C-alpha cells in the first residue's frame, strides 16, 4: 500500500512539474546552430558506453559543437578528456528537488541553441526526459522506453513531447550508440571502440608488484543481484594469488568486504577507496587480466583493451553484454537458462545463471586468456 501511494505521489509530482516546465519552456529556440547534445544520467557503465562518441569525434566534423551531459559523480572520470566536445555536469539530487536549480539548468541548455538533443540514458526518467525535452533543441529523440517509476499514462504524456524514438528494434546499448553515431554523421563507417585518450592510463605507481603479473578483480557491483558469490571469489583469489599479484578494485564503502577477500594474503592488494575515479584506468591498464561482474568497471576494462572475464549472468543478457565489437579479448561467463532477459526478477530460489558458475569455470577462462597454469584435476568445482 505504501509503495503504491509513493508511486502515485511521484506520478502526480512528475505530471504537474512537467506541466509547469512546459508552460515556461514550450517553445524551441528560434536560432539553431549545427550542434547536438547527448544526455546520459545513468551509472558508470552507461556513461562508458556513451564515451563511444568521444572516441569517434572526428566523424562529427560537420557539426559546430558537441555537448555531453552527465551527472556529477562521473566528473573525475573525464578529468583528462580534451576532445572536441564540451562536457556539462548535473547535480542529480538538486535537480530532482530544487525547482530553481532545475530552471537554471534548463536555461543553460537552451542557450546552447541545439539542433538535436538525444536522451541515450539506459532508463528514462523525469530528469533526463525534462532536460532533453526543454533543452530548446529543434528535434528531441530518445533510444530507450524503459521507465521504472512512471505509470503508462504519465509516460505516454511525456513521450508525446519527443520528436521520435530511435532504433526501436535494437536491444544492445552499444549497437544503439553505433547506429546513432552513423545516423548523426549520415555514414556507415567503422566505429572506433578502444580508448584513444579519453581515459588517462598513465602516472599511477603501486609498490611491490614488479616481479609478478597482475590480475585486477572487481567482485562487487551497485546491484547486488549481479554479484557472483563472495565465497567463490575468495577461493578464486586464493588460487590466483599463488602465481599473480591481485588488485581488488572497489569503492571506499566496499573496503571491509574486500578485506574479507584479501584475508591477510600478501599477494593481494585491497585498493578500495584509495584512488580517484579518473585514476582507475591507469590502475587497470597495469593488469594482464581483469575479472568482474556485469558492471561499469568491466565495460572500462574492455575499453582499455585488457583481457577480461565477465561474469554476467542472464538478467540483462544481450543488452549490455556481450559487447558487439570484434577483437575484444573477453570471455563471457554464465550458466545458460531459458529465462535470460528477466531483468534480474528471478523466478527461482536463487540466480542459477550465476550460482551455477564454478571457480573451475573461471580458472579455465584464465588459462585460455593468459596461459595454461593450473592442474584442474586438483581443483574441485563448487557443485561437487
């Protein structure tokens, strides 16, 4: 009952706030430069997908300006970016609850005199919808219809303000971005995937890691449904640390959980919270291998062309992973089931698409990617 009431209140708030903004900003700008704005208010992985635009900016030579709008949390990630585009940042919390900040941000966008405003966020919401629709752009587009909080009626009311939805029959977010780049450039030229300088990969030094190769492991995600079992990670790390140095990557809040995985092992270094977001590419680039879940850091490792093992399960299989580019040195690990694509709304007592993945499965992929090291006859899988 409480959940229903909160959703009802949210829809009423969105509807009337949208009405007010539409009265204030109902007209497009009378002058439009040949420029466009890409809006993504999503998480780390979503923004890294959108960095495809930055890797391919030379294709936008016919546009006078490129703008990107991300949330403040990702400001550090692009600290070293010096491309053709201009990155704008949004204080998400203030935008949601401060009407004056909301109006100021919209006015700021309208001054850009945009031809196109395109909402590429993986999930639409009042924030990215309103920024796109009231930006003053001549044409406004979106690429995803997923909206977790709005009723069908409220969602339709807002969608009708858009010029159109693009790529309705495409599931994968990378594919949508590739097609959008081609659509904007009226070209079908090959899209560059790997990092060309958008992310800084120089200048970080960590002691005591010169004599062995390094494997970076990011065992936790924002959505715990996507996490492989911590006990499995602990067993995996113990085995791998006999031949490698292990970097454990995570946020400051995850330090205690990663300490559990380190378990006083001298060959394991817990880096949780020790470095800024913009320094992570440099840390990952030192690695011979990256192991992670369905997470932003796995996207980042792929962008940096690091051999990777992606433990992805089936909740959003096909939408973010596998990544549809050739020459990626990635092994996607999952236990296939006919319920793939459930959006992590599991109908079973446990997520078998993840729990059925054994330590041995990961070790075999380690061997495949960076060398035949282990004798599997002496390793018991967790199912035995």
